[in-house]
C-alpha cells in the first residue's frame, strides 16, 4: 500500500474482513494510546514534580470532566455511524450534509459545555466531599479545561468523521504530533514555570486545539470524497436529527455512567488521599489497557456501518467472528503484561512504595476483566454500526447503575474495619470486575437475539 493510500478513506465492504479491521484498528489503537497519554502525562508530571496530592487532584476532576463531555461523545458517535453508512452507500450529497452538520453541532456543543462547565465545577467538587487539601487544584484544572473545551470538542468530532470515512491514519498522525507537544508543554509549564496543576491543564487545551485544526485541514483537502461548503454547514432537520438520534444513546450512556462514577468517587474520597491517588494510577493504566478493546469496538462499528450501508449483512457476521478472535487474543496478552509488569508501570507515577503496592493489589483484581470487555466492545460495535445504539446503552446502564454502584457501597460496608472505617479499597475494584463479566454475557445474548437487525430497516 502506498503512503498516500494510508491517508485516504478506506472501503471496508471489500477484501478479507480481518485485514480491513487490522488496517483500520491498528492506527486507531496507536491514536487512542496517544490520546490516553494526554491525561497520563498530566498525572506523571504533577505526581513527580508537585506530589501525590496533586496527582489525586487531577484524578478527582476526571468524573466531572467526563460527565460534561458526554455531549461530544454523543455527537462523535452519531457522526461516525451516519458518515460510515453514507460513505458505504456511495451517497455524496448526504455525506456532505452530514459532515457539515457535524461541524456545526460541534461548535454548538462546545459553547454549551463551556458555559455549564465553568458554572458547576466548584459546586460539584464540594458536593463530592473532595478533600480540602486538593479541591482548589481540582477546580483550577477543570476551569482551564472548560474554557478551552472547543479544541477537545472539534478534535473528537472531526476525528470521528475521519474514522467514519475509513481514514484512521490521518487522525493518528495529527494526534501523535499534538501528544508530543502536550508532554513537552506539561514539563515546561510545571517544572519550568512552577504552574502546578494549572500548567498541565493549559498544556492539554493547547495541544488538543492544534490536533483539531489539523483534522479540519485534512477534511478540507478531501474534495474528491465530499463537498464542504457554507451551505453544507447549515443545520438540516433530517441530517442533524439522524446524527443526534443515533448519537444521543451514547451521550446519555456517557452522562449517566459519569454520574455513577461521581457517586463512586464520593465513596473513594471518603477513603482518603492515598486511595484517591491509587485510584488515579489504576485508572490511568486501565486507560491504556482498555485502548485495544475500544479500538476494536470502534473498528467494528465503522466496519459494520459501511457494510450495512452497502447491504452486505453476511459480511458483517463474518467480520464479527474474525474481529472477536483478534480482540480476545489481544486482551489475553494485555492481562498477562499487567500481572507481570504492573508494578513497574505504577512506579512511573509515584515513588511512594505503599501506593505502588496498593495499586498492584487492585490491578490483580481487575486484570482478567479486560477479556470480558473485549467481547462486549466487539459485539457492541456491531450493534452500534448497524444503527442500534440503544441496546448497548441499556446494557451499560444496567451493569453500571444497577450493579456497579450498589456493589461498591455494599462491599465497602461489609469490609469495614478499624484500618478501613469506610470500607476496604478492594470493594471499588471488585465492583468493576463483576459488571464487566456480566456485561459480556448480556451483550452476547443481545446480539444473538438480533434486535439490532431492526435498525437495518431505517433509511440511510
């Protein structure tokens, strides 16, 4: 394959499914890993240059950030699915309208999120009983992120458009460049200018803004695939409504999951700064461990979307079998690496041996759950690609709201002791593992029942 072809849209309706999935998912995986480096670099830099409390401050801000970014998740998901289906169907007019409407929706979403985010950050941190030792740092971090949220909004939505067109390599190249910039700015602002937590927030905003500009530049050069004009930017009821209708379940899922995480974060905060910092470290490593699963899920979504648009349903089933085999194999390798090298990964964030030991014990609980997540992501990707974003939404909500949150508090209650008056930290991680496994089982049943096929009757 020529270099130019790597940075072009890919037709996933022809050729061996496993090959098309790998061509698409490997660049996306590298890109997702680079994306994860944004927050991870923040944590590593503040953990080493400022201290464990600063590490806890950045981590305690994450659930609030995820809650208020749910709107972007919804639009990005809807954009990727609608665009992949229109591209697979070869409908240039609808493709152009969809892309233009996605860009306009991104502008609206970023303005709304900035206003809401700046207003509610401090009240939410207080409501969660964020320790007084870290609440000012958490607030400073979030305010800067929300004032510069447009870069995050446009990068996520524009890269979703590129992926919907089958071009995961361009988004990867832009993201890698901005990630290197983010890490450099992190060190410069924190170590050089002593800006502490505010420094890593500012570095993230600047780097994401640059990646968004580069994605827009790439789209403007794709005149052979679609037409991006001022007219296409005008919101059209049918096009915008379809993007929102398909994306809203994912956005709602993200929002409700984030609320659940806020509730659990309150429990985490009650266990003290050490457990908060431990949770931050685990979640940062977990972010990398999740990336292959997320990438295969996104790849299956685009693959299924293009083949549904081309009405090649048998090819969807064939791709699922091959994609699931690759995803599960990768998850097994990740589990092995986490158990073998986890302690060295945690040492990147802190020099405190007690914190490293605690994080390793918690990861031993979570590690095998990544195999179950691989199954859930691949099956959910097919359902979303077919246009059924509601079924994966209900599965996620059930496993999180009905299982994860009650389990966390019940296990914490039953594990209270003199050393851990509010419950042992193991409760937090067993309450993740059990829903992950059950979610994989429910996803398999939902796929076999075939409710997602009803979405095939909807017009593109």
